[in-house]
């Protein structure tokens, strides 16, 4: 059981890291901000962070995002842009 949980944790971590990379490129933000964006979207939509990350990865490969995620993603990216020092 512990091995399965460890494999799942490693896979989830890899998906989140890849989604952060997508956000870094598409949103033109720092990697640390990418995790913040994922976390905020997860909190605002009540969807698990790994599920958000999977959707972002799919979007990076051309899939459409559900409207609720698209709106929250734009809002979170805007908050990050507003919080950057000038």
C-alpha cells in the first residue's frame, strides 16, 4: 500500500511541476507564481490541485479549458501580475 501511495504522490508531483511549466510559458510568470496560480484556482473552484494541473497540461496541448477554470485561471494570473513589483 505504501508503494502505491508513493507512486501516486510522485506522479501527482510530476503533473503539478509540468503544469507550472505550462503556466510559466503561457502566463509569462515565475515558476513560484505558477504554483500560487494553481493553488488559487483550486481553492476558488473547489477542485483538487492535481486535477487543475491535468487540465492545464491538456490545455497546453491544445485542449479547451472548461469555462469555470478558464475564468479562474485568468483571474489568478491577473492577481499575480498585479502583485509584481514595478
